[in-house]
């Protein structure tokens, strides 16, 4: 009996603070267990409770592809859950799965299956970028930009980046080199009008005018990668003959500023605009349209300028 009394007194002797402390510890353990249970399983969460990922590395979503994904979700449902992080109870932020989320909204779903993770901003950015680099539908420029952001914003070296994304250093380096190409070439690569093989051949030229000259010929004549490589070698070989290279560039290479303007206008109006200018500085701007509705759209944009 004495032993029992001593144990009781020992428990009471801890005082109110100790009792409250024990209660806090139990509550903390319960919260940790709840979080562990949440992040280790797939949860169905409300789409309206998900905030956009501010670190989304992908900015170009093809409308037709998105519609096809929406049709698939309508029939098959969400096969691969999205990944989110919990900001507070009932509020989430997207880490990866932007296309699945957007397609689900098109279908009209109110909830979506998701993996819930705990991550700070740095970890969230890294996870989103790495996840996106493994998507099959990601274009070469988007992959290159994601690699660049992982290096600059997540403080990774090329070797570390290669380990994270499962690529060797030379592959990572080749993607990063694509960002040295002129914007017009990058846009064609992004829109898959130009292959990575064509782009890698062009990178070997340091002269932008020469790059753009071969680029324009490639699109116009639908040149093969091998033919582009031959043209590049020709320019590099004749590059030692300064006068000959200069003459070739002046006569055949397009005006760099004009090409840039053409690219900007095409992007602005959503159609491929062509600008032609002769030696007398006279020329024309060609704006194609697909239908009467498209023509009216262009007219409204022009009137608003």
C-alpha cells in the first residue's frame, strides 16, 4: 500500500505544468501521427482548395492536348494523382500536376486525388522542376529552362543536377546550351518546328546572323539534320576567310532585327506573320487568317493598337 501511495504522490508531485506538458506532448504525437498518415496515402481533396503553384516551371499548355486529357479523365478518371503541400488545414498548394488539375476543372470535377507532402519553398520548387523534367510531353526548351532554374535557384551544380534528374552531365550540358540560341530558334524548338538535332548543330556557330540564316533555310527547305550540320561546317571552315564569310553573311543572312520583329508580331497576334523588305527598304507585312472569325479577331486587335 505504501508503494502505491508513493506512486500517487509522485504523480501529483509533478505539478500542473508537468500535467499540461504531458498533455501537449500527447497532442503533438497525435498531430505528427495524423500528418504521417496523410502524407503516406492518397487523399481526395477539393479542387477549390488548391492554390496555383507560383514556381510552376511550365508556362506553355497546348489547348488541344489539354482537351484530350480532359476527355480521358472524363472516361478513365485521374490515373496519376497530383502532388500538393498543405499550407494549413483545408488549404493546399500545387507542387506538380498542373495539366491534370486544369483538365479536371474543364471536366467539372469538384475533387481530385492527391499526394500530400510537407515542403518548404525551396524543396517545393525543386520537386516541381524535377517532376516536370520527366514528363514526356515537355519540350526541349522547357526542360532546359527547368535545368537552368535548378542550377540557379536551387544552387545545384551540373553533376548534382544530373544525379537528381537521372541524366549524365553531358546531357544536362547539351540542354543548357540550347538557351544560348536566338529567341526565334528557341521558339521554333519550343513549338517543335525544329528538332533538338537541328538546334545542337546551330549552337556550334557563334555568329547569330549565320545561325538565323541556316535556321530560316531549314524551315523553308525542310532541311535534314545532316544537311544543317554540313552548312554549319561550311560556315565554320570558311570562317577563317573573313571577307568571304562577311560577304556571305551580308548577302544571304536575314536582318536579325527584322527576324526578331517578325517573331514578336507572330507571338502577339497568334499567327505566323511574314515581313519582306527589299534593298530599297520597301516591303510588306503578310498576316494570314484561318476564317472570318479569325479575321475579325485580328481586326479587333489592330483597331485596339
